[in-house]
C-alpha cells in the first residue's frame, strides 16, 4: 500500500509539473519497474488530479456497511444463546435481526461455539460449569475416601 501511495504522489507531482500522461507513465514505469501500476490506473489517477482532486486517498466505497461484527450485536447473540442454548442459527438470526451467515459467523468465530447437529453447543465450559464439575468431583472423591466400598457400587459404561 505504501508503494501505491508513493506512485499516487509521483503521478500528482508529474501532473502539477505539466507532464503529459505519456511522460508520467514512462517516469512511473522507469522508477518503479515491475511494481509500477498499470497504464490504465496511472491514466485514471492522472485525470483525477487534473480534475482538481487533491487527495491521494481512495474515496469511500458505496454499499451497505457491515454491521454483523459490532460489539452490540455480539452481546445480543451471546445473551440470546445463554438464555436458550438449543437455539438454531435461523432462530438466532431472526431474533437478533441479522443474516444467518452473520449469526453463524458470530457464534462460531467470535463466541467460539460449534454446531452439534442443528443446535449450538459451547466449545468451552463456562466458569460456573467448571466450578460445578470441580465441586461434584471433590464430593465424589471425599465420599470415596470415607467409604472404601463406594467404588464397588459405581457402575460405568459406554453408549452401547
């Protein structure tokens, strides 16, 4: 980007000196070599400076600004998911008023959640869930230490 800015300044300088487009193109190509802008770009910038354009910065682009990644929407998505962790992406998008792609992007990239089937599940446990697991594990350990027969009555198994 800095090299492109340098070229814009050089084009503006050449135009202000009264150099023609052809002379300006030759100078830019001689100075910047393979990294020089294309001829059409040089002509466009030359004409803009000729028409009294004073800024070498690009103008703002037309189009709708992205609104799916601001903090307010992220907080709304987080709050809605915490209220109902079984919410679908479609329901989430409708509730918050954003596209399904934006809802998916916020939930997976920003809030680090993953999809399980059509529902959302947290990748990481919350602080409260971690604390609860710690307390339950500590209670089980204390009970096992106080009653050696406890482990004989615990049954484990898998999904089958």
